[in-house]
C-alpha cells in the first residue's frame, strides 16, 4: 500500500537513510506534513505520529516514541552517538591516540535502525500501536575493543590500497564478537521494541549488520 510520509528534522545521514528505506517499502515522501498520513520527527519538538529522539531526551506529544542511541551512520552526521566513532577513526588515521570512554556503547548500524522505523511507519496490522520503545544494539562494546578493531581494519585497508599485505597482516583478522561478554554495562530494555515489531508482522529486533562491516563503512566515509 502506498503511504504518504513526511519526515522532519536535520538533513543528515539518518534522515537520508530513512527516507530511502521508506521509499523502498512503498512510501511516498512528501514535503508538506499536511499532505501526509504519517509524520516522523527526528529529534524535533513538534508533535508527530512517530518521534525519534536521542535516548534520555524529552519527547514531544507522539503516538510512538523511539528512543535511539549509539547509531553508526557511515555517510554522515555527528548526531545519535555517531560523533565519537568519527573522532576515533580520524584520530587513528592521523596517527593519534583516541580517548577511551569509561562506559560501553550498544552500537547499531543505521540500516538496522531504518528497517525497524520503516516497519513502524508502514504498519497496517496494528493500527492502535502506541508506546515508547528504546532502540540500540543488543551487544555492549567497550571503547577499547572498538578502537582496537578500527586500528586493525585501518591497517588492513591501507595494506590493500598500497598492495603491501604480508602473511602477518592477512592473518590478523579482528574478532567480530569482541565486547559480548562485557560486565560493565547492563543492556537497555529492548523487549518492548522486539514485541512491537513482532506484533506488526516483522521478526522482532534482530540487528543484522556486523560490527566489522559498520567500521569498514565508517573508515571508507571518514576523512
């Protein structure tokens, strides 16, 4: 079913990815909110149907509120937690030493985020769906582990560009499962999001983009 959707908010990587994902799902993106059936606000104070806000901020009056954090957005933007990843990669590329954060993060790729928000927008199965849903990755990642992954992947990237790989460099494959067993952080409650997505016909909240892929995309897009 074609549905007119208006997306408001800063024109950044999240908005661009969401609009593209909605169009692939059969939505028509309209410029005027009064021509739409669904209004999605990205970090906006105006009332809307679906409000996407940084976790911990005050929501506007909305039927559905998505509290979002720790989003990896390769094609731009220093919002939603992406700024720290950009800074780490820039510092490593310049030979610097990134600053270690004391807290863990629950990284998730923007494609997983926009898949879920698109499902909420296009929902026809549960028209009365409402509530506040937290959205982030399911795995805790320490800054030490992520920085180590960035360093190794950056070296592999440079070696590939310069045709300077050695047996040692090719054998240094970063682990895609670092950080799973971190005991420093408690996973945010993602149960309500998972159940809501199941209720509207999806398979629930199961982010699928690997961390290694997300980091490589960030390396490729960060100056």
